[in-house]
C-alpha cells in the first residue's frame, strides 16, 4: 500500500467520522424538539385544548322603506345567514340581536369573533326585510357592549 492509498483511506475514515458526528447531533436536536412538542401538546390538552371564543358586538343601522321590527329583521337575517353559510356555521357563530331600537332603526348584534366577517357579509347582502327594501349599514365592531351603546347614542 502506497502513501496515496493510505491518505485516501484516512480521508474516507475522517469523512465517515464527521458524517457520524453530524447525524448524532441532528438526531439529538430532533429528539429534543419532539420532546418539547410533546410537552406543549400536554399543556394544551390540560387547558382544554380550545381557545375560548371572544364576543364581538356589531353596531348597525338599517334603512328601509317601511319600519321593521326586531323579529322581522332577526328572521330575515337568520334565513340569509343559513342560506349562504349553512345551519352548522349559523349555530357556531350564534349571532344574537342584543337590542334593536325600532324608532331609530339601529341595533347591536353579538357574534363570536371567529365569525365576525360572516356576519358583516350577511349584513351587506341583506336587501329585503318583510317585503320592504332595506340596506343594513354596519357602523362599528366593538369588543364591549358599552362602546356600541355609546356609538348608537350619536344616531
């Protein structure tokens, strides 16, 4: 065996040793990450695994040919929401008319923060309530009912 072959054997051994060291280090890092993810999963499971849905209050105004009642508006809104998004999402969003002032035709709608955009879309699509042409105008989305009531005092 000449010196050239000996150098090649040494280089091969050195590269094999380096590859082994790198694979052991990466295995250690991956196993540590798996352990951390497992701990986080356990922590989430212990907290119930779900984030509590926050409430959003949407102040809105409605302009109609004839004055509408809360029941008529709620019925039209619910039918339109179920038509566009389905009954399952209607149940998950659980939009509720907190109050509606029939004299001023303004009100507040409560919804889960996850489905706020759905409710705003349905308010924009709402064109008819109890056979009278209507336009629903969302005024402001708030995190508390108190802020929405202050906004409605201006109208």
